[in-house]
C-alpha cells in the first residue's frame, strides 16, 4: 500500500524553503548594495538561511521516502 506524504511536513518544507531563499536574497542584496559592513547581520542571515534550507531539504526528502 502506498504511503501519502505528510501534509504538515510538505507545508513546512515549502515555508522553510521560501523563508530561507528570502533570507539568502537579503544577504546577497545587503552585501552588494549595503553601505556599511555589518558582521552581525551577515552571520544571522547565513545561519538562518542555512538552517531553514537544510530543514526544507530534509523535509522534502522525508516526504519522498528517501
């Protein structure tokens, strides 16, 4: 019998993917056009985007049964 993917994990994976990509875009735009260098904002953006993108990939793989 085939198992259906969990709707909660599927929804969280998409939410985490979008928030992680937005955080990554904010980091790229800030480093490209930012006037002053802020190490704190860069570290926070890197940590948030890496964590959320990692969880989203993990949730997608769980849904696909891998």
